[in-house]
């Protein structure tokens, strides 16, 4: 997802305030746990969908 890549770039560049880093880390932990609960195999196959396609359809 581009959103997480953009966030990573901003953190690396120092654009994100240090005081926000603990909250970001906690949110990423929540995301990781949700992914494990959903389907642990999704973590083992990052090329599951073409880049930019999350596999999520909007209805």
C-alpha cells in the first residue's frame, strides 16, 4: 500500500514528529496482529497481488 510506504518515507526523512512515533508504532503493531489473525499466509507471499492492487473490491 502506498500509504504505508509514504509514511515510512516521511518517518525516515524526519517529517514526522518524534512524539508521534510511539502511536505510529502501536498502530503498526495493531495492523500486524490483524494480518496474522486474518491470514498468516498473506505475510509469506508479498507478491499475492500486483503492486497497487490490494485485492479489496469496493461495492
